[in-house]
């Protein structure tokens, strides 16, 4: 047993190119319906990050969550008009902005409750390769089935713009977002699908998904940074322990590189996605999910890396 005063983690071992790559992956995949968490888990495993000890894995999981801060900043910049509208609503100068804020809170609350209750269980049981592979493939098949159904049964009912969303419909989207706590499912997929389900136009569903993501990702990042570390010594068993462990393992420079890379790549991905979905729909993401799920499953079965 190590002494109480000794740090029980391994030395920092993330190269700058690795943090840059992880940041690019986070930014590109965070708002696409293909799961950023799933991609980061696979990328970290391929690079040997988070595989040395339970403390190393806890630090790697925290790093993957905290670099989401860059993606948050990208959306805030791109959708500053809506953010400003909500701020004006708070001081009584924009009723539409206040309504949008309430709708985002309604969409956020289900995930907040479930996340607080199941956060550690999810990290202990679902942050593995087989859960991610399963979710990728099931989600991909579901997307392709939905696309096929839509072609056979054209529906022109999606006419509701963002300003027409009610808190009750936002709550339905929020309940669907809870499913995305299973890594590999994709928060963006569930919230965009939820928006379309309640009758939003494609553009409105995507915009709501992005704005709801700001709340959800900010809460997840803050909780991770404030949390106590559970897989290491008493030095980290206090508030901000997880953040301290992450910085000890990987260093502040890597966190900054990953966050900046996530911000730039998320900015570009978000600008591209809205137009793409309006022109082409979700089918390509369903194909991609099935393909990458099959590839990772093959790598596991051939013992290229362990699950």
C-alpha cells in the first residue's frame, strides 16, 4: 500500500500530437450524430492512453470530457445571436429569448437528473469498447431503418420553427437525450431525432440540439472538473480531485491544445452539418456507424486491442 502522502498515479504520458488529435476528434464528432465519446474511447485505446491503471483511465475519461469546453465555445460563437436573445430575455427585454431559455432548461433537466444518479455507474460499466460498438451499430441500423421508412411514408409535418417549440415538447427531446448517456449513442443523434419527432424543421432541430448541447456539455465538464477522483490516492479524494488528477497525468499544455483543437474543428463541423442534413439527411451517418462498429468489433475479435 502506498503512503497516504504519495501520489499513486503514473507520470504524465500524453504527447502534444495526441492531445491535438483527440481535440480534433472531439470537435468534429461532438455535434455529428456519430458519438464523440465513442470515438475518443477508441482513439485513446489505440494510443495507449488510459490503459495503464484505474487512475490513468479516470484521468483519460476526464480529459475526454473537459476538452468539450472548446466545442462549447465554438457553438457560443456561432449562435451568439440566440445566446444574446436569451440574455436579453433574462432581463425582460426579449420574451422570445426567455421562452427559448426555458425550453433549453426543460430539455436539459432529464439528463441532469439521470446524470447525477448514474454518472459513476455509467463510467464504470459503459466506458468500454463493446458497449460503444453495440451502440454504434444499433444506432446505425436505426437511422437506416428510419430513412427507409421516411422514403416509403413521406411526411411533411415538420413545420415547427425554434420559436414555436413548447416546454412540453422540449422535455420529450430531453428524455431522449438521456439515452445518449450510453457511450456510442450520440447526444446529437438523439436530440436531432427528438426535434424531428416533435415536428421541428431540420434546421430548427439541429439548432436546438447545438444550443442544448451547450448546457449539457457545460454541466458535464463542470461536474467532472469538480468531482472527487475515485481510483487514486487521498491526494485526489476531494473536490477538484479529478481535475487535479487529469492535470497531473497529462499536463495543462495538453488540455489547452486539446481544447483549442476541439473549438476550431467544432466550429467547422457545426457550420457544415446544418446544410448537409437539409440536403442529404442522416443516411450517411447510419452507414458510417455500422461500418465503424464493424471495424472496431473486428479489431477486438482479432485481439488487435482488448475490450
